[in-house]
DNA sequence: ACCTGAACACCGTTCAAGT
DNA sequence: ACCTGAACACCGTTCAAGT
C-alpha cells in the first residue's frame, strides 16, 4: 500500500498536509510544552500552533484533550520503565542495583516534574481504563516487581507476597518524589538528595531501633 | 461595633448583602464542591451560585481562583493535623499510636481524595508562599515530627535527624495514600487496607531479610 | 481520509456602576 | 465597603466545508 507507486521524491511525501506521523508529533509537542511550561500552559491551540497545524487537527488522532493527556502519561511510564530497567541491569541486579533504581526513579520525577504529575493523574480526569496506559503502567510496575522477586529468591529480601512488597516500595519512592518535587522537604530543611538516600536506606532497614545485639 | 444599635432582629443582620462571613462561606462551598464533584467542577460561577451571590463577589475576599484553592489547601492541612494529633493522643503516644497515625493519614486521603489532591498542588499553581498555607502545612508536619521525636526519646525508634526521619515517614504514607487513591494498588491486585497495614509494618522493620538469629 | 475556519458554550477576570 | 451586570479574552469542542 505504502510504496505502490514507485519513483517519487521519498523525502517529503508530497507535503500534501504535514508530517508523516501527526499523532506522534502532537504527542511529543504536548510533552515538550508540559515539560517546559507546565500543565496549565498545555492548550490544544498551542500544540497545533507549534506544529503549524490547525487547532482541530488533533481531533483526527485523539478523541479529546483527556485522550491526549492519557497518551502523554502512557509515554511517561514507558520512559520510566526504560530508566528503571537500565538502572537494574547496569547496576548488577543486586541490592545496590535496587537502590540505584530508587535513585533513578526519584531523578526521573525531579527531571520531568510536570510529565510525572500527568502520569499520576493529578487534578484532571485521565482515561484510567485506556489499554495503552494500563499496559505501560503495568510494565513500569513489573520492572520493579521483577527486581524485587529476584532479590527475594536470592535471599536478600523478606520473602512475602511480591505484589504487595512491590507496591510498598513503589509507594515509598513515589512519596519521596512527590515531596521532593513540591519542595515540601526543602521546606523542612531536608535536601531532596539527602531525603532520597536516607529513604532508600530506611526502606531496606526500617526505622525501628535495631535489636540490642546490634550497635545503636 | 457589632452591637452598637440594640433592639434589632438578631437573626438576619438586615440581610443587606448576605451571610455574616462570606469568605468562610465561599471556602466551605468550594471544599464541598471539590469533595463531591471533583476538581474540574470547581468554577467560581458554581461557587457563587451555590451561595446565591454574584460570581465576582468572591474577588472581595480572594485575589483569584488560585488564592481560593490555596485557602482550601490550608484548611485541609488543618483538618489533617487535627486527625493526626487525635490518633496519636487517643492511641497512647506509643508505637501503636504512630501506626494509628499512619492509618488515619491514609484514611483522610481516601475519604477526601480531591481535597487531598489540592493540598499537594496537583495540576495547577498553588500560592506556595502563602503564609497561612505554609503555617498549616508545617503544623501538620510538626504533629508527626513530635510523635517521632518522643518515640526516639523513648528508645523505640532509631535516633537520627528528626526532620529527615519525619519527612521519610511522611513520604511513605503520602505515597501509599496516592497509590491507593488512584487505584494503582487495586490495579495490581493489592487492596488499599492491606497495602496500608503492610506498609506501616515495613516502614518500621524494613524489607531486608532479618538477620540469621531471627526466624525468617 | 485528513484538515480548515467559523461558530458555540464555558470559564476566569476586569471594571464601571450601584447601595 | 461590598456587591452587581456587562464585557473581554481565552479555552475545548463541534461541524459544515474544502482537498
């Protein structure tokens, strides 16, 4: 279908309308705007303008603004998963690598604060049942769950229900990321990097005083 | 000033304009709308209509919509602090009471999901430097910090920098609350109540496997 | 099929005018 | 001082019309 007629200038496919993949272009433009200008700056008009396209062209590729944001969120989970898997694998698939995953998680949120917010559906309605969003969300979760599962098998972690443990670990890095993003920790005089390092330590060891056989 | 002229029907103070305290009425109406209809349903017009007042009357008491939301957030932190202090004091000011605080924290978020979101400035600009917001936010944090501080003194918790430890504990319950609210844990087959209980346990003990002297 | 331009309903905000 | 009604700029969305 695509190359039915042979000799034609392949570069610009006639430029009849615009790019080759407007949907992807719209998605990336939306991410860029959110990243640089924040969530409130994202208007369908601005996205269209940036691509030199009508403000209603978007409706050919997304049902509405909510669908666009859902795609932005799904793309975010994909990016996050890649960084998580990389941290785990290059870190050596051990406890140190798990800690590197935690650091990478918080770093991702702090580097992409607005994008990260969209991923967790803050302040607006996300299409929570969107198949792509669900799949990418599960994928990011699974990267963490797999790491924990192996560390359980290796005897480094408590052996307990995997998804519950994984959700807890996720909640911890998520909470740290949110507080650090909002500046809530700096507000208490605690640096984001310091909070992250401390939190990952205590995630592993807990906050209760060690037993008497261990030096306090 | 208030009772200068004596004999007058005290009930309705002439009804010249409206209520006695429009600012408070606007704040409560906004909270009610957010609570029941969600964040996107909060329009200044709707708030005005609900109180039978012009849509611009609000500008006599709040600089703009952002200022109204900031007041909503501050009120939320005040409510949260009350519940936290209650849990701590009625719980007996011990480790069990700390766990009750954690449960109460998550319960607050799950009972007031939209209000809770506003408190953490999701998706819109909050007046982060607003004195009332800062004060109430610090107050809620302090309730937790005080509890931890006493448990440290009593030897139940690791003795370390108080604000860092408190911020970590806050991050954990915050993260659990967020995931539970979004249904992200149910999505993984983990119940919110189960996640909360487990998380508070592991917050205390950590996830690493106990040392050999303790039964696994 | 894909895109456009005009139009509609809705919103936050401003402002001159009322009491 | 406090509130109102009309007006303005902006937004998401729809739709008939173009290619």
